[in-house]
C-alpha cells in the first residue's frame, strides 16, 4: 500500500511518494470501443438542459442526473466470475435495475443511462455539453461526478487523453468548446484549480497557498475565493499544462479499492466574460418604432463553469484505511454526508438547508438550489460485493433529480466597449477639427503675411524718423556734456581735500553741485538763527509771565493764553530741531557725495558712481569713521556730537516718515563705528532697531535697520543680546518676506555674523535662522549669495570646532537642513567671495567623520580633491589636503577610485 498523501501524476509532498495509477476501470473504459450517438449542437428534451430562456428574471431548471456503469476490472473478473452483475441497464428506457437477488430487483429512472460501452465523447455530449452551452449564453453551470471510490469519476472528468485522444474527459472537451466559441479579442476565459482536503481549501496551482478563505456576498449569498490563483487561458495547450500541474499537486493514496484513490475534492472553476451588443428599439409618442435608429447597448456577460471531481465514498473495512488514511476517509465521508443532507432538504423543500455544515456544501451553494445549471453524473461499479455502495450512489442521484434551480444571466454594462466606440467617434472629430484647423492656419498665415508687409513699411518709416531724432539727441547730448564738464571743473576747485571716509550710507549716490551744497548750508544757518530767535522769544515770554503773575482771578485768562503760546513755541521748537537734524544729515550726505565725486574725477572718470550693490553706505564696508588728515571729523560723527544719541533715538518714533528714515540712516552710520556700538546698545538703540524691523513695512527702513543690526552683530556680546531679544526670529521673518536684493544682503549679513558664535548654533537653528539663511539663495544675486556662503562657512567652522572638542557627535545641522547640494553646486562658483567661503565650508564639514559618507554620495569628494589641487589660496588648499588624508572614509574611497591626493 502506498503512503497516504502522495501527489497524483508525479512528485512527493509532505513525506509521501507517488504510485503509478494503472486504474483497471480506466483501462477497461479506454480499451472498450463503443458506438456513440450523433452529437448535437443544442440539448433536446432527451438530454440535460432542455429549458433555456434568457429573457425572464429567472428560469426554472432541475438538476439533471446521469448514471454511468464502469466495466469490470481484472480483479472483479476473477473474484466475481461466478456472479452476475448487480445492476442491469436499460439505456433505451433510461432505466436501471438494481438486483436484490436472482428473482427480485428495484428499478430507477434517470435523465440518461450510460452503459459501460459509452464513449467519453458520448458522456460529454449528454452530460456536460448542454451546461457548457448555457455557460456560453451567460448562465452559471456545474458538472459534478459522485460515486464510490474506483468507479471512474476522475477518468470521466479529468482524463487528459495524452495517449488516446478519444479518452479526453469533460474538463478538456469543455474547454475546447469554450475556446472555439469565444472571441479572443473581445472575450476572456480564466481558470482556477482548487482542492478541498481535510476541510481546507488549497490552491493546486500554488501549493504554498494551502488555506484559502471563503468570501460570501451578504446580499446574493454567492461564495467566492478571491485568494485563489487565476490564470487567463488563450489556447488549449496552456489549459492542459494547468491541468497537469494541478493533478500533480492533488492528494492521492493507494487503498484496497483503488490503487490511486483521490483523497480530496477537486474543483475546476472557469470564468467566462463575453461582450454582447443588445439592440434597443426606440418607441415614438404613439408606441411605434422611432425613425431615429436602433441604438446598441454594449453589455458584458459573466458566467462561471464549475467542474467538481468529488473524492469517492468508501467503507473502512473494505478500503483498509488506517492511520492518516483513516482520518482522510472520515473527512471525505463527512463532507459527502453533509452534501447528501443538503440535497435531501432541497428535494423535500425543507425550510432549513444545512448549507454551512461543510465547506464543500458552501462551495456548491449555487449548484444545488441556486442559479446555476447543474448536471450530476453518478458512477457505479458492477460488482455484487459493493451492492450497498452502489445502492447508496443511485439513491443520491435520485434525490438530486428533485432539486430545482432558478437560472439567471448576469449582465453588466460594458463601459470599455462604449469607450472604444466613443474613441472612434472622437478620432473622427479630431480629424475633422484638424482639417478645419489647417484651413484656419492657412487663413491666419495669409493675414500674417499682409501684416508683415504693413509692419515692414511702418518700420522703414520709423527708422527714418528715429535717425533724425538720434542726430538731434546727439547734438543735445554734446551740449549737455560740455556744460557738465564746466560745472565739474568749478566744483573741483571748491571741494576741500579729505581722506577716504567709510560711511554706512544707504542713500543713492550721484552727482551733487556746489551750488546745491551752498544752498543747503544757507538753509541750515537760517534754521539755526530761527531756533535762536525762538529760544530768545520763549525766554522773554517766560520773564514777562513771571513779572505779570498775580494771584487774582482776573489775570488767569492771560496766564492760560501765555501757556498756550509757550506750548506752541515748544512744539515749533521741536519741529525746528527735527528739521535741523534732517538738514545736517543731508549736509553730511551731500559732503560725502561731493568727496566721492572728487575721487572719481581724480581717477579720471573711470568709475563715475557707485554700483547698485556696492553703495558707499553698505554696512559691510568696515572702514572706521576717523578724523581726516586735515584734522576734521566726519560729518556723521560731528552730527552725533551736536545732536546727541537720545535725540536721534527719539526721532525713530517720529510720525513724519522722512524724519524716521533719516534718523534710522544716521543710527546705522553710527553703528558702523565700533566705539559707538556699546553706547547705542546701552541707550536702547538695539531694541529700537528690532522694533523697527518688527513694525514697519517700509523697505528702506527695514533695509537700513537690518544693516545696523548686522554691524552690531559683529560684537559677541551684542550677538547674545540680539538672540535674547528675539532678533533671529525677526530677521528670519524679514528674510522670508523681502524680495529686494539689498535688504536680503543686509539680513543675510546679520545672520552670517550670528552663525559665527558657537553658543548660539542650536538656538539659531531652532528659531529658523539657519533655514532663513539657506532660503535666501532664491534671490540668486551674487552679493546675497556671498553673505549666505559666509554664514554657511561660519556655521560649519563652529560645528567643526565643537566636534573636535568632543562637544558634538551627530551629523551636521547644515546637512540635515539640506544645504549640502547647494554647497557642492557653488563650490566652483565664478564669484570669488562665494567660492572662497564655500570651499572653507566644505573643508570644515569634511573634518567631522560622521559627515563623510553622505558627502561622498553627494559628490563632495571630487570638490575636495579639486580644492586641494587648484584652490588659489594656499591655506585652503592645505586644509583640504589635511582633511582628505586624515579621514579614513575619504582615504578608503580614494583608494577605491585610485586617486592620489
């Protein structure tokens, strides 16, 4: 006896082995040659599936049952030689007699009685072909074989016919008819092959998938197995390969009744999807067919053919099953018993059908009492020794014949077909549109040529007029240049010689005449005289008030009047003071402009003014405001001494915008000198500048205030004060909101100065300063990028110093914020300051070992090698070389790339 669990048709599984299956029943069926009835295309009343109607909601269809007798095998011919067969077939009457003894028998009628000489083709045509035709029409169908083990169920259903084509079973022949009838372009056929073994649903096409769950539709009750392998079938050869694969994985064993007994129920599911076009008739108002045409409604019919090869029922004392074979036999008999109970309940129209007693009955829910057209073939043997099993099989078939199904077609709207039809119409419309577009373009081209001719004529006329106007402008220009040269010579003789002045001035440079300077000085002198006169008048009025002050009430009105006069005089005095300060500031600026113009003239006019981004008032030109060689102080310092810091700070809150702007410019110029910074901070100048940055939207105020903060941020003590007052948050907000390159340059310079303080790095990043600095690269202006690069270099230097002292061990915050790609991209920038700062930043980042791998993956290694070889500054070259040679990661990568530093 073979060990239990051997796979059929080759291969071992779970410690079992395969025994060849020379089935005596199969060989007898194969060797017998019988005449089959002529095949017919559609089933008649004498065959299965006589009822066929697709128009109603449902069509009644009784389960059709055929009985097939297996010939005697070699063992039965010897053991039962002295006994007659226990059954007698009357195929012409579709009857079967089961002998009780020599003189008594029971008679049973079936839909078809197939003798032992019936061919496989005959069996297929009367049992399965009507079901296959119904499946092709859109119904679900089931073909199932039931019987004692060894009576030829697998031979009837699953024979492949490799040796003899006439032995092909129902599975093979059904697929041949399906593939012959469907359209490979519009229809589809897919297959799943399963086995129910020991109440576990397993995939025969994927043995690893050995516990497939059921999914039951709560509305329709349909049971599906979405976890099963689904294979689309295009030809018969691929289907045969699937059958061979599934048969090889099916459990089988050798018993006394069958040398290769199936130990599981095999279930072949064939899904068919067909495209159908249904013609619809449009009716008019009077119910007559409309002349508008007959629209077509594309539909998809989805049907399913289920072929079930049930495992054979067996009696333990006859099959000799023991151990695991006994457990398998129990499981098989239990599932078949549950199926019999369901069929009994359906046949008797019982209110309760125990459909959930077994997974087999749940799978076959649609086949018995459902919407599928079902054919059952019961196989029996002739041996009188197995009369009890034969009688049980016959009674099973008799009860199944009483089960009624309600056949239904499942149709869905075919959106794909409709989409293809609409695409064809769309293509036609597109072609027509292209033709119209071509005609339109030709017309446009014609109009365009006419317009070009008119434009050419207008251009010629314009060129003539332009030439005349150009000549006139050239003459005017020569006269203007001559007059300007005369004015420059006159101004040069009046300008005193002063040394170079560093002035953080944010105004606009340009030409200033000597006459305008004299006029401003006169205005300033007049304002000073007016102020003195006002002060004298105020003193006189106060003296007169004290002389005339008496306690009587009659003079109170005069006191009130005098008080109002004094208040008016004080307000006028304040306004005059503000105007004096503004005029002094303007005078200082005009003086600086004149000095700058003198230098330009001394250089021969090579640079006639300041560039748009290198103005003489830039807070990043770090020359000090010192006394000139002639002993005179700079105008801003003189203004500082004459007016006073508190007065300048008070003017920052002036309601007059021009006064406020001039005051912040003066404060920015003062902050450029290191000696003034401490006094400015102590007097509250830093807080005032931060308030300006927070509250004012004027671009000039924000730019100059940011420049003053940048100057103050060069001092370490001021840096901590700026951070404590929330300065970095204000600078970040300004950087995100500003678009002017000069404003961004000031803000970037301030943040860059803060980046050089090791104590502030964590807070600088947490408050958004680092992100704001990197975000200013969006401007793209070289001056802004230079300040950003300086800040990145300062930040990287502090990180490198912290890691070398053991204060930091993590990855660089610059790399975490995504700055590395921009650093690598600008490492070889054509602007020298940007390139120098970026080269320093790369060297400092590379000194921290934890950054090495990410820098290599980003391409920084090649830039470091370039810097170590080609950098114009020797100190940076040496730093890059030391970094590459001291890092094990960089050395390893260079060895891999065969690069020598």
